[in-house]
C-alpha cells in the first residue's frame, strides 16, 4: 500500500492535541534532569580549570573543588573526575568535569594519549555491561565522555606533534573541540593566522573535530555547522574575576592597558565556545556520543565476543550466557536475537 499523504490539521474543530507531546517531553526531562561529562586535556598552565569555572560560572574545576597549593606535576597522567549538581531556572544537570593532570608535561610524552583513550573506553565498557545485564537499571548511569576540550598552547606557529597525534587518535572515539588557550597573548593578526594554520593541519592529518561534517543531519544543520567549523579552533580567554566596566559587572582579565572582557566577542571567542557546548549543541554532542562513538565501541566488543576462543589475552571478552536448566552455556545463547538480553560480557582492559 502506498503511504497516505501527511494530514495538516487546522482550525479549532479539527484540533487533536498532537503538539502536547512537546510539553510532556519537557516535563519528563525536567524531572529526570540531564547529564554532561566534559574532559579537559592540555599541559599545565593553559587555564583549563579557569575556563571550566568560567563556562559554568561556578567553581566546578578539580582545582576549585579540591584545592591543593602544594600540588606538583604528576610523573604519569592521572585521570580525575569531579561531579557537580547544577540547577538553573528549575533545570537540573549533573556535570562531571574530567581532568588529566600530567598530560604533555613530561620530557618524553610518547604515548601519553593512551591512559586517556583507556579511560574513555572504560566508560563505554561500563555502560555496555549495564546495558546487557538481564536485570538492568531503568536508567543507566552515563559516565561516557561526551566532549573533550583540547587546549592548544598559544605559540602562534603550528600544532606540535603531540597535538596532532592526540587529536588524530582520540577524534575517532570522542567529540573533540580544540581551543587556543590564553588567546590574549596573541595579536588579532597572529590569532587569525594561527587558527588558519591549525585548520589546514587538521585537514592534512585527517582529523575530524566536532562538529563532524559527516554527521550533519540536513542542509540547515550543515549551514549552521559550517559557520562553526570556520571558527575552529576557538581562541579563548578564561576568568572567574568580575570587574566594573561602564557601570556593568563583567568577567574579565585586567591588564595595565585595559580589561579583556571574556564574553565580548570582539575580545575573544569564549562566547562561541559556551554557546556550542551549552546553548545550541549540547544535546547533539550527547547524541553523537551515544549513536556514533559508543555504538562503534559496542559493535566491536560484541563482534569480539562472538569470535570466541583464539583472541589475544587482555583483549578478548569471555562470553557467558544466562543459566538454562541449572547449566551455564558458553559461547551460545537463545535464538531469534535474544542473545544480547541473556549474555554477560566480562572484559579485562
């Protein structure tokens, strides 16, 4: 049968109430709240903590939540996550800020991306294990990294090999948003030239940062995202200090020659970064994490489990089915696509 043409209901007498679904969805979302997990990566001294505090206008960074004046640069990369409950106008959000102290701070930074890659995959694995449980939770806690803000030092020259290697590898498993840190150290001309050089290097190395062109849903999305892609990387300045400028309180950095206003787009591109992460693309960032990055991990892991014996140690999961008549089946399961509901994967990273 041919599909019936769409029906357009107009007039009070023909009102059905389909549009009320939007209000139902809004109420449900308000009750449940939202989750957002942001990772910040970059060497020490680039203002990662300050930028996160500026983004959410709260002390959300690790250094703010766990101040330690005697903290030293760690010998190896440490992954530290701090969670916060934020509420604005009745909307609740559980925010996790994941810091990576030690990244890029050693003399030999070879393979320093590996602990970060492992952490991201570990969160996918934890979510997968919850998802395939027979008695799984009604709402699975989401610790998956939705976005990674990568801080590029304001050298004004080009990307370092470390920057290229990290983004090339991690862009395949997480949404990366690159930023030029402490952009007020560059002149406007230097900043524009540096941004152009970085974009060219990203293209030359096949690095697809967020928003990825292949995931644009339609022409309208493509138009909006093309404008964002032309601005990447964002040249940002962070500050949690307030100053009076022309009778108004502003967030900024005070210097001998004036005040750099963080939210003034004539001074830096912080406002564009904030809008992308929070006001316009937050849900899309989470959707791509779930439907693209996590899905690729899930398919790979389930394919590994179906491969059975003969896989390398430390990489292969052990596939165990639910008990049937008091016996446990290995590498087997019920037919008709029910295996995913009954199988339990155990995986040693």
